[in-house]
């Protein structure tokens, strides 16, 4: 059984609410801005250096190398049929914003095709191209959208074969990168791996930010005193969990509290002052939503 004590709102915390219309406008803005950043990064860094770091964008670079067809046309030719197939087989859960991303990203790629490349160094291109694409995709995802492409293909493969979704994405991206090794050079495929890695890490950064919160589990013989200190002195809410000792089987109350990284020293000092023998586990948590922390945007 889990017993929850709702903590008071921290002083200075202001709950911001967006009305649905404003939220929709903000989401669409993030989607458009993200798609533009992806397109610029694609044309400035990836295309000139032949870095096909997976996905439909990577396929379009390979097709351009083999046939001369501009990437935007290839992306439309792949994305639109994939979107229609997903709509028919997986239902309408993709929504209008996925369709918007599917159509607009190739359009932005077409419009920014003449932007000059700032570097011909493939390592710099892989790193900065990966950062730009990751930043753009992160904004698109924060806006609740998608750029379609091989993500839809991976969802279809997952649904009809049982292959884990993450593994399906890796398989598709891996095939594109391996093909790049044959069409361009093995060295180019290694640069593509760097770009793909940087993209994934940048997406995580955009989604979660740098401010890691901490979650602490506290087992003490002075539970009530520790709980009161957390509520009053630290000004944080907490949750009481009913636990049992693994050896004795005796019932124990476990306190769970989420704090900001800068509050960890104060939390440890509070517990130490009350019960120097308390057992405390503190670990990172990537994202916390709710009162006293970040509100969903």
C-alpha cells in the first residue's frame, strides 16, 4: 500500500496554465521551427559531406548520390506513402501534426537547398549536423508532432512482426548507414554513426534539459521527525511507502521525496541531524512534472 502526503506548494511557485488554443499555437510553432532547423542542418552539414545518418533523410542523400534526384523529392516520395499506410493500418493516432511534419520538412529542405555549407570537415559536419537535427527533432517532439519517415515504418514492423520498436529503428538506421559505406565510403558511414549518436543525445537534452532532479528514499527509526523536517524546513512534499525488511520481515515506512539538485546537501543534513544512522538512497530522475516542479508545456 502507498500512502501519499501532498506537500504544500513551494513559495514563489506560480502555476501557469495555457488555454487550449494558445497551447495549439505554441505546439505548431515548435513544430515549424523544429522542421526548419532540421532542414537547415541537413542542407548545411549532412548533404554536402555525404553523411547519411539514418532515416528517410539519409536515404535521400544516397538517392541523390546515385541518381541526382534532389533530397526533398525523395523524402516526399517515401514519407507520404508511409503516412497513408500508417493511417490505414494503425489508425488516426498520428494526427494532423504528423501529416504537417511529413509535408513541411521536405518543403523546408527544398527551400533551404541553396544555403552554403560552413565546413567541408566531415567530423565537424557530423557533430554540428547531429546537433542541429537533434535540436530540431526535439522541438518537433515537444510540439507533439513527428516528421514521419522510418519511424512509421518501425511502428508497422513492430506491430506486425513483434520486433521491439527500438530494435526496428536501429535496423532501419543501420541499413541506411551500411548502404552509405558502400555508396560513399566506409569512413563516411563512421561519420554517419557519429552524427546519429549526437542527434539522439541532443534530442534527449531538448526533451529533458540539464536540470536533473533527485529522488531520495529514506529509511529511518525517526520517520515522523524526518518527514516533518522535509515538509517544514525543506518545504517539499513527500510520499510514505510501506516496506518490509528483507531479513526480518518487519514493517518499515520508507519516505520518498523529490528535490532539486541544489537541495540535496540540505536534505542530507536534515536527515543526518535527526538520525545519523538513517539509510538514504539518492538517485537521478530525468524529468519531474507537477506542483513545485516543471509543468508540462
